[in-house]
C-alpha cells in the first residue's frame, strides 16, 4: 500500500531493522482495523541466493497457521451443518481408533490440545520408506502412538491432534482437507490465495513463493515445498501444516473470524459456534483452534485484549486479531531461511505488536 512507510515511519523503521539485524531475511506486514487496511508493506528478500526481493503479494509457507485457518475453521463448518459436535468422540468417527484409549477423545479436546496426544513425533523417517500410501502409514502411526496424558487432563500443544482432525474431516465430508477447505470456506469467501500445495502433482511456478530453510535432509532450499517434514512426507497436505498464502488472503479470512466473534453479519461462519469455540477454559491459554494472549511473555505483546485470538507458525508467520479494538496484525516472515536456528523473532514479535498497538490501536 503506497505511502504506508511515510504515514507510519516508526513501524517501517522497525521492520527494516528486523531485516538489517537478521531477525528475518524478508517479511510482509499487514495491519488493519477490521476490513480497513492501514499498513501493508514488504521488506527484504524472499530468497537470499537469487536476491529475490519480497513483494506484498508474496506467498508464504504458513506452517501452523494451517491449524486455525484451515483445520479448525473446517471443523466449525462441519459443526455448523450438524455433521459433528464439539463433544463427538473420535472413536465414533474413526474406526481404527474405536477400540483404543483414544476412542474417548472428543473433537473439542483435539481442537484445544487437551487430547493427551504428544506434541510431535518424527514419523517422516518411517514414511519416506513408504512410497505408495504414506498418509495411511502416518495415520496408523498416530493410532499406535501412546498417549502422554489422560484425555482432558492437561493442555499439550499437539500436531498429532490436528492430523487426526484432518482425518475426521475427510471421513465426514468425503473430501481431503485441501478440497474441503477450498469448497466450503475459501471459495465462498472469494479467497484465492490460501491453498495447499499437493507435492504429488506438478510443481507450481515459484515467482511469488517465499523460500524457507536450506534443508540438510532434503538437500535443497525449500520453495513451494512445505517445511514441516511430517506434512511433506504425507504429500504436502495435513491438518497441522501445509497451508500457503499471502497476507491479503489471511486478512480477508481474519475479517470473517472477527465479524463472527463480534456477532456482526458474516458471509459464512456462524457467530454462535465461533464464540463457543474461543471460550477459554480456566488456566488454559489455547482455545479451540486458536491461541490467546498469555499473561506473561505473550507474542502478542502487552496491548491486545484478553479477548484476542491468534496463532504462530514455525516458519515465522503469525496473526493476531482483537474483537475489542478491531485491530488485526498479520506478520509473515521467512525467519527459517536459510536456517531454522534463527530464533530472534521471539523477541522481535512482541515489540512489533506493542509498537503497532501504540500507533494504530
């Protein structure tokens, strides 16, 4: 958006500082009050090797933003149509789970990370040996994986839970997650640049794609290939990771979420269901599909209200939206390019959010 750097120089200076101090090679920042975009600028490089400059319409690997922006909202759509409820037990949906300790896990537990499943497992080491049906192997491995807690007892952020949710979506709808989310969420909202990249199909053009790590395991710089190894081994489409998109498309979807949480007219999402999903449970920061500002060391900084929701992605992506002020901040970076070891964004992100809130909030 022309003139944003001049209109809000302090925000632009901080983003430029993020590049010069190697917090990230490049980034796109979009700040809005509801549907009114106040700031939308690109900084630095999308690819260091080729000196490809970042553009505002750059396509990022959104990493765990997949969880709220694809998987959780798909579940909200299924709840809305009556095909499932938050209390539905996965043993009643996924036959291989029905006679295991996981049978009593509810959809709500999976969404809120209280299922008792572990945070992560390196399943991809086994999956790369399975050339025909790696996703089936992934699901068998999850079914066999022991729980680390009793379902409902405690909150453990879990990729595995969202892999199970994508399986639930596929069983109930007859569509793989990428098709379901396109047909029932993105297309009805006229969102064109949120999508999964199917690695079993011909690769797409890389002109707008942002690079992530120089992967020692895959022996190449990843561009248009999902960073997360389990999602990659499954073909690029999973419930915890695999979504790609640009800032403008994330903003359009955030506006629909914001309107639902404010009980304003929406095009698709049911406000009653969305408000129910983001109700906090005592002592827990994560709600169904989203994170909320923690009281100490929140990535959202100090000024987003307790009613705010958002999420972080491993690749350096994030969004936060505040139903009280209407403020939406979307920060998309390639902080893992060329190496995952760069952790500077942890200190940068809350400082940026504080500055944006002071100027725009």
